[in-house]
């Protein structure tokens, strides 16, 4: 069952940016029917208000977030390439919110092997901003130019990055009190 959940999550990670971009670039504006006419059968009435945003696909509810990412042993260079693309894309972004996010991402490779011989990476987001997207491919998508988004190589990049990840879990972390440790 866990394998099915992990596989489903990985597939969703891979397809989310493409789906989001497709929706963003293929949305058409429906013209309302002339006064007194109904829309064609099977077609919903035209709306004038855009749908509300659903919020981040992967967001944290606490001041610190952590991702446990299992990477296939022969794909560690690809995963680290992706993390560097995220950090450099955020740092170079003209968007002040994204630029601020760059300093909050830190990742570490565990010395011990992960489940199934995979390599375990820990990704810390500190601080984690509320209502902020931390899903890898969504973050990369926000840092790309329109030309880069349309480039067929971008879809191949997402496939390559997705193929490197064997699984992922997340944790919302709150700093402990007491001043010890």
C-alpha cells in the first residue's frame, strides 16, 4: 500500500507543473450567450469570476518544514542538480517573495542508506512561510521564464527529476521551548 501511495505521489509531482502550465496557457474565455439564450446543451453557463486559488500543493503549517526524500542510488546527481536549480532559480528571481525563499532551503544527504537501498536526503525549509508553495516542480515552474516553460526540454527535465525520486514524506516542525539543547 505504501508503495502505491509513494508511486501515486511521485506521478502527481511529475505531472503537476505540466498540468498547471497547460491550464494557464490553454484557458479560453467563454463569451456569454446573447440575451435570452441558454448555453448549448452540456455546456455550463459562462462565468465572470475566476475560480478561487486552492493554496499550495505542498505547504507547511508550522515555522519549519522538513521533507524526507528517498532518491534512487544512481540518481543522486540528478536530485542535487534539481535542488541547485531550485535554489539558484529562487535567488535569481525578480519576485521578492521567491528571492526571500532561497535562503530558507537547505538540504542534506544522509550517510546511512534509506529504505530499499535508496539514498535519503533531508530538505529543511527554515523559515517556512505560510501559504507558500514548496512542491519542487511548482517552485521550479515559478522561476522559469515563459520561453523556458514552453521549451520541450523543460518537460524532459521534469521527467528526469521525477525519475530520480523514489519517495517523499513531509513534517511540520515547531521549535521546542525551554532553551535547552
